[in-house]
C-alpha cells in the first residue's frame, strides 16, 4: 500500500499492489478508496470489520481483509 499525504496530514491518494485471490484485491481496493481524504489519525482507526461487512467476505477469506488492514497499519507506521 502506497500513500501520498499532503502537508496537512490528509491522505491525498492511496494505491495498492496485491497478489492473491479476488477477495484480497477487493478488500485492498475498498480500503484504498475508503482512506483517500482521511487524515492519518482517522485512517489509523479503521479496522477490517468495515470492509468485511460491506463486501460480505466469507469466513474462509477473512484473512484477506486482515491483510489489507495490516498493510494500512504498516504504511502508516512508515510515515511516522
């Protein structure tokens, strides 16, 4: 996950690169759309439960949503 952040700490753009199943790509895509326009603090409060519910991710694919959340947390940590 790559983030472009403006001077005010707002995520101006988010891009992802994912290799895996369609659920991983869907979760990553929704995450990238969702965090654009949020501050870093707001994005840091997001959890995978939101996109699990919006996408109706099956139980066997919950790890895909968790991977997207983990990528977000790692990207945010790299900015600090």
